[in-house]
C-alpha cells in the first residue's frame, strides 16, 4: 500500500501554493495525498493580486477530515492555512478524535504586529490550540520571530536560537527557514530536535521569495515522514525538493513566480 498523508489547507486557484501544492508535492514523493480544504484563496488581479479569502464552514472542514480518515489509515497530517479562530477550533477538535504519529505544522501567521482584531485573535488561537498538537514545525523568518518571541533574526546564530526556543516551548521538531532573508550566498535553514542542531544550506536561487516554497517544504516533510523517514532525513529531502522547485519555478502574469515540483523526480 502507498503511504497516505492528509493536508489540511486552503485552496489557491493558480496552483502555486496551498492544497494544490501539497498534493503535487505528495505525488512527487510517492505518497497518496488527501486534502481537507479550510478556505478558498484567490488573488485579485485588479487590486495588485491581493488575497481574497473565503473560509469554509467549520462543519464542512470536520466532515472532510472525518471522510478521509474513515477511508484511509492516516497517521500523518500537514496543517497549512487555517485563517479563522472557528476553523482552528474545528481542526483541533477533529484532530483530537484519533492518535497521530506525525503532525506537521506550517504555522501560517497573519498578524504583523500586536494590533487587536481578527488577525491577532487567529494567530493566538493557532499558538494555543494547534501548536501544542504539532510534532514538527516549519516556521519562516517572520513566523520564527513570532513563535520564539525574538525581536529580530539577522543571522544563522539567531535562527538557531529561535529554533531552540520554539522547540522548548512546543516540544516539536523545528525546521526554521532562513531562505533569502538572511545575508550570504546560501539559503540556510536550521533543524533542531532537542538534541541535534543542523544547518541545511544550499546556494540561493535568486534573491526573491517564490510563492509556494514554504508549502512545498512542509508537504515534503510530511510525505517523507509518512513513508517512515526520520525527521532529519525528511528535512534534508524537503530542502532538496524546495531547491529544485525554486530553480524550475513557473512564471506568469502575476508580480511573483511559483514553485514547480515536477523536476525533482527527474533529477534524483
């Protein structure tokens, strides 16, 4: 039987991120992918390609998770965009109905400051109800600062400190992404599991972020864990998948480009 993984994520219609990217990554890595959609995200080409966000009803989210876990034996799940406290409640409750071996959290945080309102409420709910369930967390630069409580991450050493703090707070394995944000020729991510602190470095492919890279990384980790890889093995493979996906990026008419996972298998 092919290993099965579940992605709980939003739909991004252009195919460059979200559930579409999760399924493509699962497939490339030989894992049978299933999805529970949490929201519908569509870029608005008449407004600078800003996000238009429509949440899925909480009961519908719960129904999707119930259906896929009834059909398949699944012990590995990737959590991406949730977007509202109600969605977070529904996902936390649904996940609590069974035991999970691997819960990979791509901690999509939307509040850029401490302003009150829906964004802060959503991020606080994610930290309170979803982060404690995670066994593996993949924060980007901004998310690593938020989850670690650090005011700045300006070096690899800072990133290591952030990974250490996030692990101590959550108990999860951490793969903190430096990406193109940190200075230097290499894109450096930091893996920390409470014992091993490992730098994963590869040459930067350009200096601009590429849509879907974070989704691809977390999905690749999820696929490899579902197949039985160790967390560090999964992190190394995920890094290679992302490097290939960025190198073979897909252009279009938007002011950003998107990852393409399909070249990775051919390169192995």
